[in-house]
């Protein structure tokens, strides 16, 4: 019986293959559930071009991602503008799921969750955390269909994020 059980265990491949990596130009240590890929694009915020990178891994339809945007000098020197950018990004998470952002948005550095509708996916849950640092915006995100949301893995991913202050 023991040999049969060992054979079954060895024959199974894990759905989550956790690995620790430095991402976001080395600013974030993250534990991803599979090999992530990074995409970059330039966004404009308040007249400043910002290079945004998203490093993400997908397991069973759930996306585990770290977003990173180093700030241009104009935003580094303007705390109000940095905080406004962070609030705009957090509010966009709600809006992207068709949910009205709350009058008081979650505090930076604190996890929050949203349930809404994603075009093409239907009912969707998002759990995220965002940091506004003096030199960058960092966000950790897990999103999936509501009926397939990986609660414990999302918690593990977000708790495993270590954001540097440089």
C-alpha cells in the first residue's frame, strides 16, 4: 500500500510550483506560484511618462502579479502627486471590475479585496496591496474568477511580497 501511495504522489505534478524571485528592478522579492513573465509599457500620468512593468504568473486561470512603476523626478519631488497617483491606481482596480470605489480607499500597504465583473470572465475577485514609495509605485495582485479564486495561495503570495525602500 505504501509503495502504491508513493507512486501516486511521484506521478502527480504540483499545480503550484513556488519560486522566490527579485522583480521590479530588484525592488521586490516575490514568491510566484509558477514561472512569471514580465511585460512593460509606458503610461502617462499627470503629464509624466512612467514605465510600468507587470511581472505575472498564471495558475489554473488565477493571475499572480507584481506591478512596478519607478517615478520620474517630478513625482519623486511631489508627495501629494505621488499619493494621488496611488489613489488613482487603487480606484482603477474597482472601476475595472465595474464596482464604485469606496469614498475611503484602502490604506497603502494594507491588503484589500474586490468582487465584481470582468468583461469576458464574469464574476471576478481581486485581492491586492499597493505601496506608494518616495521613488516608485508597487502593487501586488491576485485575480481569478470568483468561483475559482485561490484563497490560501493568494494570501501566501501577498504575504510573501517584500518591498525595498532603496
